[in-house]
């Protein structure tokens, strides 16, 4: 792993890109889709927001200093683009829609976030060891990933302890995993890759 002095600007750049690609752009697209009543894009973006909530949970797990947050972070980066490409019926509906600026921006963003998340997974794979070794987790190369979540906590949750926020993050993670398990083991067998038949 690179030294923490070399790693720190890369990690902070990754967090900034995450804010742009995983929060600001999809929020803008969702508002745009609601204003223009683009129902197919609305549905796909709502699915995306449900799935991407794991990334928000990861931030709070990192605030609490929980090592397995490194694992949930990688899983979130895999699931987010998957949620945008998985649905065969929604993809077909999008392809059949006439050209519009919203469609062009959405498709560009979908490819962009797929590329970003793919690179992000490759970037974070060496740090998965932080999730399984307390010694590694305590090292500088792992702790640098906690700087941005700590700053976020100081800015928005200064009155709460990391343990309190961590408790709610774990509860949210349990609900997320139960919901994901229900989808995989129950709903997926019934509806396949069709989102319109939910």
C-alpha cells in the first residue's frame, strides 16, 4: 500500500467524486425526472437510491470506527451500478424512449457511475484487509479512510457520539441486509429481472 502521505489526496479525491457521482447527479436526475414526469427513469432512480443507501450506512459505520465498514463500502460500489443495469424491462423502456436531454444525461451518468464504481472497487480491494485485521485497521493507510467521515460527523452530528451513530448504522445495516435477502431469495424468483411487475 502507498504511504499515508501519498494515499491521503487520493482518498479525499475519491470521496469528492463519490459526492458528485453517487449523490449530486442522481439527486438532480431524480428531481428532473419528477418534473418532466419521466416515470421509467423515476422508478430506476428510486431503486438506485434504495440500493445506494448502503454507501450512506458505510459512512456512519466509519464514523463509529467499525472495521467491517471497508467491506460494506466495496459491496455498495458493486451494487450501485448493478441496480442501474439489472432490470431488463426498464432498460428496454429506456432504449425505446425518444431522444431527450434527460435521457442523454441519464445514460451518460449511468456509464460514468459504472466506470467510477469499477475503479473504486479496484482501488479499495487492497484495503479490504482493514476489515479483517485490527492491526491493519489501526494503521495509517486504513485510518486515512476515516478522516472524511469524521469531518462529516463534526460538521453535521457534532452533538452525537460515534457510538450512538454507529448503533443506528448497524440497525440500518441489519434492515438493509434483511431487505436484500428477501429480494434475492423471494422476490427475484417470482419476478426475475422485471421491475415493472413488483
